[in-house]
């Protein structure tokens, strides 16, 4: 038999236990959004593991009016404005068969081809950024392009390192690099690292190469005004954008259909925001192993995915005397080759290969994939 005093003590103790239990339940009860954050799921607001900011799954705006992480309730920017890192904030596209992380394969939509705008209608600005002073460069680009000062400073400082490292060799290459706003071609979750010396994730299992590597490969091409260049592996569009300042005949192919669609929308938005030079980039979604025969032959070809051999169709579409820059080797350890297609005294084709790093390093490029899944590695 429990006495009255003992009963009162028991009731108080039970109440305290229930209160403590309530605190623990509240502390560890996740809302749907919290659970998404904890998993690092795309579309979850806030940091994912590692402190990397994820996409807010914002509603897309019209071309040229995309804002990263804006959320559905955010006020839209006027058309013709872009924000760095916006490339990932687009309407979701149907997955393409064989694309990384697609879930159940579906029939891919027809490949879209974008024909370059006529040169006379592009209105390419006559820009000549100062290269001798950080402050002069920042002031000039803010006036001419309205770009953000913090990214301009990062761009200039990285450019100084690239020149010192001999990743950029000519004044034309330096200016092409300085004119290309890399921040627009990065994704929001790694925007703070836009000018880092590193490969950065852009979704779909692929990356944007670091500035040093892009500069070194561009320099190895030695692209002249008026030459026709083909890029294999458009990605987020950064390499082709840089090439557009060296020649007005740029063509690029991307195999991942949703990524090609995102990049197409990004280029369209940038053109609307005051970068008319990108209207001159011809682009299509297709298997780059087979080049782009319709526009062949090419003076120069640049490949931004790794493979263990030189694709014969690309070599065939390269002009005699032309140059191809391509990472060749086993997965994860490619040598970046400068391949020159010559003709010897007897009229036979002779191929000359040169390691652009002279044996000092190898790179781990994403694999050269093929339609329907798999890679083109032999």
C-alpha cells in the first residue's frame, strides 16, 4: 500500500520524466526539410555535410533573370541580370538514358543543335581589360560589364598565378581568361571556390576543370582569330566561353542532355545580360566521340574528358596541320597531349604527340562516355 506522501513524490517524479522526454523528442524530431538537409539531398536548404551550400530548388526565371537560391517566394530580378552560380537553378529536365544518377532510364529527348548567330549580328564588344593593375582591371570591368568586385579580384589574382605558372602565354590568352566570368559557370554550392585550382562539381557526375588546367590546354591550342575549333565535353560552358574570345568560330558537343540544356539556357541568359559573344557558340547534345562532321574540318579540337586512345573520327575531322589537345591514358591518370596532324614528304599523314606538361603531371578527367551508357575506353 502506497501512502499519500509517497504517492505525491511518485507523481512529481513521473511529471519530471515526461517533461525531459518531451525535450528530447523536440530536439531530435526532424521536419521534412530537416531530414532532407541531414541526407544532403539536392533541393534542401542549408548546409550539407562538409559545409557545402546546396541548391534551394528555386523556381526558374526567364532567360537572363535567374537568381541562385531565390526560393519560390523570392523577388525576381529584372530580365537581363544574372547572378553567379545560377547555372544549376533551372527547370528540371527529363533524365537521359545512361546519364549518372538518373534512376530508371528513360527515352532521351531529341538532341538539340544551336547554330551560331551570324558574326555581324552578335555585337561582340570591343573590350580591352587592363592587365597591369588589379584596381584598373576591377574598375574597368565594373564599368563595362557590371561584374562583382570580389570575383573580379579573385579572377585577376588567379590570372597572375597562371601567368607565373606559364598556363597562359600570350596577351590574347590572358585577356580571354580575364574576360570570361568563371563564377557564372560554377554551381552555387561551390561558388566560393570558383577560382580555386581544382575540379568543381557541376552535377551529373562531371566537373568544371580548374583555371590552371583550362588555361594550359587553351594555350596549347594556340588558337588564332578566324580558326574553327571544336570542343568535346561542353560541361557548364566555361571552356567554350573562353575560346569565344580567341575566335568567332567555336563549336561544342555535350553528351549529357540535361546538362546541355542547362548550359544552353545559361548561354542564352548571358547573351541577354550583355555577353553577345556567346551567341556565336554552336552547340549540340550528342556523342562527341564522332565529332561534328557537318562543320568539319576543324583547325583545332579540344577534348575535356579522359580516354585511352585518340578517337579516329576526331583525327579525321582535324585539318592537316591542325592541333588537338586531349587527355589520354587509363582512368584517373591521363597525360594531356598536344596532337599535331602533319603530312610528310611522301604525302602520308604523320601524327606528332607532345605532353603539354613534359611528364611532370597527370590529370584525372571524367571519363569519355558514350550514348546508352558506358565509356569509350577500349
